[in-house]
């Protein structure tokens, strides 16, 4: 295309006369050898008026990825299949290494290896496994230790991360929502595993498909959240008001001292359990070989640590078995620990342990709990930047609800068929009130240090 030098109208390159002004185009041609050829004057004002300027605004963005829904569904299905395969492989390994006379291996008594593999796979979700209506606590209870939950969570996180590239180009919020979709197919697969696990009337082993599906969906959501962390800007997706963000930061800061308390209690509980299992206090081995019982109770270290933390805080417990295996800490003559109402607290152990062991241990654990709660209050007040005593105490008191909610969840996850049953209401109330009072004291301590 050319432009008419006279009026600026767009012309075909072969046009002889301008259809607009009638000017002959050959009149404007100059020979190439003409040294007096004038300087080009294009574009002329008429050309500028006729040709619109290029639009600098970016075009409206359409769908970022063609067939995003289909790609995301494929990603969710593949990630769920990968995670389920890893969980099934873990179930096979557990079935191979655990003997039938162990707590975990008892789910495979009287069954084939494939059946036990499916049961052990579902057990890693902390799904109920054994229905013991004749025990002190009726209903279906789980057998597997809390540490095995790392298997499905790790598998889901890595599987989701490996498939995030399929939604690349979509908005972060859309990618995050599609990543959570993995929970649904993973829950369905766990339900199938539970159905294939079947039932055994002799041992009352019966993994419920409904529970397996619900837990599969729950851990699928958690695993997807972990898998997208660090890849997607999750903090930018949820914009909290400044006050809410400040309160959340203060509450999270109180969990670091709680984690330290749990870690110390886990070490103390593990050492104590191994000593008592080695001595077979109260018949805690329950027919297991010494090596089997020691190794197996070591896998319950996190469960023992959570229970000892609650016991140290004065939480009310009830035995979930008549033997020493039904206590959060085994001792000889376990039937003498509970009171007349069947419940007990930490001081109920005073007559069942040597004074040279019990009182130093209780003093250490109580001091640890108090120091941890005060440190949590200091951390909360520092995080909120509280200056006055009143504000610092108020921010420190947030330790109560933060610790109460965290310990309530931890005790639910640590609860099983054995190792004691903590009262949920007792645990929540003690950590709520005690944490608030000691946390407020920590906040005041922070304010006084800051003022000096």
C-alpha cells in the first residue's frame, strides 16, 4: 500500500490516479539519478490524520491457558494417583516389616499380604481401624502412630508441586484453587483402599470407607497447601485487614515456645517409655518381643510427647485399656493409677513411681510449661509491638487461645486405641486459662524490659 502525496489517501501500490483528489501518481516520481531530489517529507499531515496512532494499552486478557479446566483436572488426577501410589507402597513396606504380634502389624492377622497392604496404607491417614466395643472406650479407634501421617502429606505435597506447571499462565488464585482439587480424587482412592482392606471379625479390624474418604480429602487439602507454598504467592491471595494480620502474627509467634515444650516432652517421654518397656512395667509389652516393643514404642514418640505435655499441664486422662499400655506413661500396677471415677492427673503417679524419680520429673515438667507460656507471652507482645503494660498483657494473653486450639488438635491426632485418652474439654480449658494468665505475665515482663 502507498499513500497519495497530495491528500494522504491510502492507495494500492499499482494505482495510477488517486481516486480521492485525482492527482496522477507518476507526477511525484523522481529519477534515481537526480542529485537535486528533495528530501522526503513523509508522512505528511494528511497521512498522519489518516493513519491512527498505534494503541499503547494492552489488549484485554482472555483465558490465560487454553483448556485450563481440562489441564487442571488432568493435573489433579495425576497428582492424586502419584500420592496414592506412594501411600500404597508405604503400606506394603509397613506390612512387610511389622510382625503380627505388634500393635501396628495386628491389622494383618488372618489376612493376605495385599489385604494388609491396603489396610496399612489407609492407616497412614490415621483412619480408625479397630472396633473394640468391649473396651473402656467403645467405638472404632486407630492404631497407627502420628509420625506416619508424614507419608501421605509428603507424597501429596511433592505430587501437587510436580503438576503445577500444567496450570502455568493462569492467575495465582485460579492455580491455587485447581491445586486443591487433588483432594477429591485422592479421597476416592483412599475409600477404594479401605474397601479392598475388608473386615476381619476375629480381630475386629474394619477400616471404614467413609472415614478413609473424609480423611483423604482433609489431608489432600493440607498436602496441596503445602505443595503450593513457595511456588504460588499465597500471601498475596489473602489480604487480611491490618488488625487481623497483626493478631495472626502474634498468635503464630506463641507457637514457637510451644514447639520447644513439645520437643522436650517428646524426648523425656521417649526415654521414659523405653526404660519402662525394657523393664516390662505392668506388662506393657503385651506379648511383644523386647526388640519389637522398643522399636514400635519409639515410633509413637510424637504421640507420647503430646500426651506428656498435656499430662504435665494437669489435663485429666482416662485409661483406654486395663493394662499399662492404656496409660500415657506405663507403670507397675496400672490399675491403681486411676481414681474411683476412673480418671487421673499427673499427681496420680506419685504412689506408682519412686519419689526420687517422680518429684524431680514433675518439677522439671511444670517449670518447662510455665517458662514456655511466659516466653510465648513475651513473643506475642514483641510481635505486636506493644508498649504499655495493659497492651502488652492483652497481647500476651493471646497465648491462651493459640495454645488451647493447637493442643486440642494435637491430642485428637495423638489419640488412638492405646496410650491413654486425654479429656478434650479439660485440655482446652487448662491451656486456655493457664496460657492466658502466664502469657499475660510474659507480656508485662516484655513491657517492663522495654521501658527500662
